[in-house]
């Protein structure tokens, strides 16, 4: 009889050094490899009983199946705190609301940001960002013992450099499912520890472990690409490539899902997008996530109304799962605010008539998304003829070996076939520019469609958008910009970069996940006049002063203008306190000359830097 965990054990043997580093970094026992190659400490596959509850990905699939039957999506709220006890306390608020409403939740237990970093090569990044962004690996195990997942199935976040390690931990902890997507997205292709190929390979290992162990998987995410200005068709192509790897891994479609954004701006566009995904996806479930405001309004009632529009799109589009959003401008939400969001969302679901909306505009947009995705896949695989949506079946992906499929994906990223404007991968080719049109649809600018892809099949804007120009710096001053700590969030720092480049500054952009000392040393080497650092995990108090200290040690602190941005605290209830402190006392306690938080007018930031440089005699 064949071993049902053969691939899992092979991965454990191959990556034993990484498992030992994970065990040491997070203080949790992981499977061990004996001298004879035997594996100790690996639990049996799901379904199996953990803490008195039979768990496994199939019960999540059953929730998704019931959602299609009833016409009401199952809510997928996100909430995770640093410890199991704190997560349980906050989650109880949500669970009590679900009981009051008579519904089941699919709980996304958000994990700390350090989970996304390779524990073998990125230990220093892990140490400096410890305990921020969500639940720790030990916290997961404690949370299950406290009752997590006993009534409401749950999943963790396991993206990043080595998702297969987090998935092994989740298997041991007794989680029902996990979140290994994005596996393919260029957004997770770099800056930090690994190059694009290594990330794709590790993602495939994660898929293999999930397939063998009955773990529910979010294979990939349309959401992450559109958040950094990618198009719907490109995102669909990337999701399909991830599903191709899932087919190779042997993952049943019942244990597989894709995540996507809806914008709530254009109902027809949202419905067309969901239908395009449904037409070709291998996964049985669609997880719909609301598109958040990049610059949220000060009035949280307006923000809640924005989320309500997207909940309506999710119901009318037939989503299996929908993530309610708490209206809180920054930070990790409280259990109380998530409970209110669940209440409001369920009320909207109950009061929205499920109708089958039909219109030629929807059909045309659906065809456009699919045609763009097919054109991208044709380029990835260098197909001689036209590829049609009805050909996207398991046998299509099995035409290539595992290694060939991975190589095709990596080559497409490095040649500019798979591309979006603000992706973080340092070893991927960049070319495209996009624009969000008045109808809410993001399209390419003429002449800036993906390289190597049939441009005639790419959606191109017809609006009058200025052609991007390569701006040469017009000022003497240089600026170094980077996020510090285990933080891959580069959306905000990208906007800052664009504002300073537009103003004529030369910008050295280090993207995400940097040591504070490294940023200071790059600034010294580049003879930079300004340094800007960001952290969205609430770690500025610990990390920003380290940039200042290293600049001082290099004899440069007085010459350099040092600014920072991001979140002051990871939790919403702490944020207001630090905002008041900055208002009353200034930003000195953060070790910087100025702090620019959420909602900052970028022109005001540029003007402030201009003024500071004049004071230092730099023009």
C-alpha cells in the first residue's frame, strides 16, 4: 500500500534545515527526521479528531456548497491577535454574534508577519518583527486548545517565502484549512529573502502538502494583483497558473478556492468578473473580498456603506464566501468591530433579493476578461494557436511536467509576460502601465501592455490619460525609500516614490522587508539627503530609531532628513493614542524628523521635505 504522505515526508527530509530553523525561531516542535530517514511528529492527514472535534478541509467545502444552495455567502471574517488567549477573547465577540444570527463563519485567523519570512535565512527580520500582525505559531496551537475551530472552521495566513513550513505547523496545530495563496502573484516575487523561482517552488511544495493531508487551500488571489494596479484578465491568468500547480499536486477541487476583489463601483463589472472566474476555475469555491479604500474617508459610516455595496455584489454574483470588513481606518480590528461588520453584512444578505442579472454589457466584459487571460496563457506556454476557455481543464495542465510548468511561470515573470505596475519582485521585468477608467475597470495604457502578449487582445483605455514619461531628476537631492521589518506592504511606499519622482527627486527604492541598518547603509553609500521608511505592522517605535542610530554611527544623522510613515500601532484601539502623542509631542519618540500617517497629502510631504532641505542648504 502506498504511503498517503509520501510527498510530505520527502519535503520534510529535503527541507529539514528549514524546519529546524522554524522550530527554533517560533519555539514550536516540528516533525523530525531520524537517521534512517523516518519521520517523527507528523500527524495523520485530515479528517482526524483534534481537541474533541473531527477537523478537515471537507467541512469548509460543505459550508461553501451550502452557500450556493441557499444563495447566501458564508462570511469569512479576518481576526487574529498575537496570542491564543487574546485571539480567543476577541473571536468570542464574533462567535457570539454568529450564534445570535444563527450562522456559521469561516474564520480567517490572521498570522503574524514574521510567518512570511524564511526562518533559516531571514532570522534577523523575524526577530525584529516578532509578535506583530497577528497570531504566532504557538498561539495557533493554544487557540485550538481553547476551542478555536470547534464550531466555526478556520484557516491561517501562510504566504511568503516558505509557506510549506507554516502549513506543516497548521497541520500539527489542528487547523481546518490554510491560505497558501498567492503562490504565483508577482506581488510576492521578491525583495527580501528569495527570488521568484524559489517562491514558486516553495508554493508548489505547500500545495503538495495540502493535497496529501486534506487541508483546504486558497490557491491564489486576484485581490493582491489588483491592489497593486494589475488588470482582471492578468489576475485570472495568474490564478489559473496557480490552479495548474494545484492539479499537478493532486489537490481536489473541493479543497480548493480562489480569492478575488469586487469594487462595488460597477455592479456589471463585478458580476462579469465573478462569472469569468466561475467559467474556467478548477477550484470549487470563490472567496470574495471587498476592495478597501486606499485613502479611507474620515467618516466610518461612509466606509461601511462602501463595504455594503461590495457585499451586495458578492451575493448577486453567487460567492461561496465573503469577507466582511470592519470600518476602522487602520490596524487590526477588534472582535467588537468585526461583530458589528458581521451583523451588518448578514442583514444586507437577508434583505437583498437574489436575482439573476443579465445584460449584454456583462457578457462583453466577461468575454474581455477571459480573452485577456487566454492571451496571457498563450504567451506563457508559447502556444502556436488560439487557446479557448473550455480547454482549461486538468488535462491541459498535465501536458507539462511539474518542472516544466514551474519554469514556464518563472520565465514569464522574468520576461514581462506576467506583469503589473507596482509588483515587488526584484528579479521580474517591469513594463506595463494601467489606468482605472470611470467605469471602475482597470485597463492598460496604449503601448504599455504586457511584453510578449498579443496587444490587440489587451483591454486598453480610451480615456485621455497622459503617457508615462521617464522623468530625469531635476534636483540634486537623493531620497532612499524602503519598508523596514518583515513588512511586504509596498502600496503606500510606491505612492510616496511616485510623488517624489514627479517632483524631480532621484529616488532609490528598496521596496519591502529591509533591516533598518541596511536602509541607513544604502543611504550612506548613495550619499542620500533624505531617507523615508515605512512599517504597517505597528513596529515604528522599535524599528525607526534603529535607522536613526545607524545613521548617527555613520556620522550622517544631522545631514540626513529622516521621515517615516505607516501605522503607529497594529491594533485599532491603540492607534488614536499614538496619533495624539505625535500631535502633542512631535515624532521624536519614533526617532524621525517627521511622521506621515494614513491619509497624508503626498504634496504636503514633498513640500515639507523641500523646506527641510532648504534649511540644510540642499537645493
